[in-house]
C-alpha cells in the first residue's frame, strides 16, 4: 500500500508496530507503533497520557514526512511523552 | 519427436508493430518469426507444429474470442506442450503469455513454458496463478536477450516434452511460483535449521528453504516542505469503519476500499465506530477508534497550527488489510493513490496493523 502511494509521488509515513516487516517490504518512512491491535496509543495508560502518546506518534509521522530519506528509515516517537 | 506449439504476439510473429496490434488470432503452419529461432534451438528433438499469433491489443480487448481461437488451435494439433513468448519487459505481451499458458494448462491439461523479464508486471499474475503446469523463465529486459531466451526455452521445453521431473525453482532456474511440495531430505529439518542458524550467526552465506516474497525498492518520495501548507490525508488498514460496517467489509481478503468523512467531527466517539479485521484483537480499537485513526491527535495538531487550517483532508481511506494478497493490495493502493492525487493531497499518514 505505502509503496503504491509513494510510486505516485506521495510521501507516506507508515505507523506500524510491525516496523521490521515494514522495513523488509521496503517502506521508506516508518514510525514505530505501540502494538499491533493499537498502533496509535497505549490503552494501559491513563486516557490523558494515552492521548499525549498518540499525539507524539502522529507528530513523529509528520516529521517523517518532512525528512529526507534514502531508503527504509525508522522513526521512534519519544515514548517519554507517555510519562 | 515432441510436438509443440509456439504462441507469440504480432510483432514477434513478424506481422507488424503497433499498427497491427488489433490483429485477430492467426495460425501459421510450421514456424514464423521468433518460432524459427526457437525451432533452430530445438533441433531434431522437437517440432513446432504451428505458430499462433495475436495482436497485443486484440488479445486484451477480445479476450474470450482470442482465448477460444488459441485453445481450438492447440487442441486440434495434439501438441504435448506450448511455449509462449519470450515477452521480455513488455507488460501487455507478458500478461497475454501468462493468461494463455494458464488457460491452456487448465482447459487442456498441457504443460506450458513462457519467459519474460523478472520485473515484467505479468510475473505477478504468473505467481498468483501458481499453476503447477506453467513455468516462466527469466529473460533480459529487452529483445537483445532473444537468443539466450530461446536457448533456455528450447532446453526447458524438451525436458517438459519428455515428461522429465522438474525440480524446485531455485535449482531449475525458472521464476518461483510459491508452490511448496513435499520432498524427502537426507537430514531432519531441525538439523538443517540449526546449520542455517549457525551460518547466519557466523555471517556465512546460507540458503533458506522457505524464501519470502522479494520486494522492489521504491525510491522515497520527496519530503514535504512547509508542512502546515501541505494537504495531509490518513489511510488505514486497521479496518476502523462506522458502526454497523455499512459497506460490508469482511474480516479478511477484502478487495475494495472506502472513504469516510469526518469533516464535522472533533473526535471519533466510541460506539459510533468499530474495527472490522480478522487479524488482530479489535477490542481496543472498538473502545477507542483513535488507535487506528488518530483524529483526536490530528485535531490537536491542527489547533496548534502544525497542520494548517483546512489542510487535513476531511475523510480517511480504509481497507481492512488482513490477508490482502499483494496483487489486490497493489491495485487498491493504486486506486487510493489516484484518488488522493485527484483531491490534491500531498502527504499521507498510513496507520497499519
């Protein structure tokens, strides 16, 4: 999916907990998700911190879109955002 | 003596170029065009009974008729096998070859061999057919590799015609179809696996027995500058859809995508959305759809001006990605890409589960 979008010239930041797979299939801008059933956030956190973490993940993805990359690159959201 | 048939497009039959691409199926007794070269490589071991040709466009525009004509011709000659191509990197021709081989193998039970460049898009169809009676040999990208391709095809065709046992792709050199067969090995799997592991640890070369599909490199798209002026959209394979699943996504092997509008929404309220996906536990996503489509975070970044006003595309794209075959997902990706471009989207956040 990400590759067809990139082929069309659209930069894609893929948020995935399976980032090694994303690397293997040669996606270019990869953002570490939390876990497969909840890539954007962590339900074990109190709702406020969960929301903050999600914001951090999305912001990391936006940063990835702004970054020059030459091949599969993994971006790690600062999990410190979760407190 | 092996009797076979060679199937080629109008160009390689020597009948003309693009101007003849609308040509119907034609049968020439004996050899014509590329079939002469193939017959020369076959020598005395096999004889090409006839050369079947078709226009590149005709085949795809009149598939039923074209296929019927080809099948009738093959049936009437009592051929033991069929060679199609080589198609090199020609997509139309490659696809015709793969589809013709598949139809002949299925309808007539005759083995077929074709040949094309490994990056010909038709290799994807060949792999999807995963037909045990069809083999595809790799060729050079252009017809400059004709002699080598015909040599390889001739050698392979003679073996097929003699009913020889053809081993695995890695050993025999044809393009793998992803078919797994039971085979007797000298040593138990655990020993072979440990050998491989030790070699891997020592950074020595080893050959896997379960090759993964290889993936092409796509050069990264240019990064976005002035992010807040760029139109951003969300695509997700999580399967988050409006409650009740109005477009009837399945939990696996979906073949269509949808776009859901959130222009009026600040967040995705639990109970109004659900996740349809058979590949992970959807309980978390059902409780909080933002895990798959982070609208709350996007709205907060919008409020802060990180995403500019009106720059968040007001709908998200979704297909539950579970067990999506690469070829279907490619097509879906292309369709979504076309829609994103049409809507002026410049960057994509893809949430994958």
